[in-house]
C-alpha cells in the first residue's frame, strides 16, 4: 500500500479561524509632543501673518500720508510762485522806490504768514499720517506683550 492510500479522506473544509479581537489602546494622558509642536507652529504662523498684515497696513497709511504731504507741497509751491510773480509785476510797475519797497515789505509779510499757516497744515498732516501708520504696529506690539506677559 502506498502512503497516499493510507491518508484519511478529507470530507469537509476546515473552519476558518476567527479573527482575534483587537483591544483599543487607552488614550495617552499627555499631549503628544508632535501635536504640541504643530500647534505652536500654527499659532506662530497666525501671529506672523497678523504682523505682516499690520506692516502692510502701516505702509499703506504712511504712503497715503506721503501723498497728502506731496499734494499740499505742490499746491503751496504753485500758489507761492503765482504770488511771487504777481509781486514782481507790481514792483516792476511801481513809480517810486518807496512804493516798490512798500510792495516788497507787504508781499514778504504776506508770504511769511502764508508759509507759517501752510507749515502748520503740513505739520498736522504729517502728525495724522504718523499716528495712522503707527496704529496697526502698536496693536501688534500690544498683542505680543499680552502673549509674553505671565498669566495672572
């Protein structure tokens, strides 16, 4: 007899093995360092984005202020030049030296008063521009100081 003949006949397929139940791992009590690092990076990115937006706002405010100053200076230069031309025409048309000197003195007084008032307007414009440009930067500085201050 051969070995094949002595083997018992298989009549039924073996039952599939039941999968072992996997037990869920308990949640860690501590925060994962990687999650904590990712959270810190996200907060830093958000804070940096806010800082950049504040810089852009400050630059825009300063640019608007510079444009306002430029336009005021151009307008003053134009009126000053026109006033000087009118004064020169009236001095040239004067009949006496005393009349010419009187016109020069009154024109100089008027020019000085106009210059002082224009300088005051320009000063107000520059001050308002500086305040507008500093506002977003001050807000970001306050936010940074609030983050650095110890919690009370």
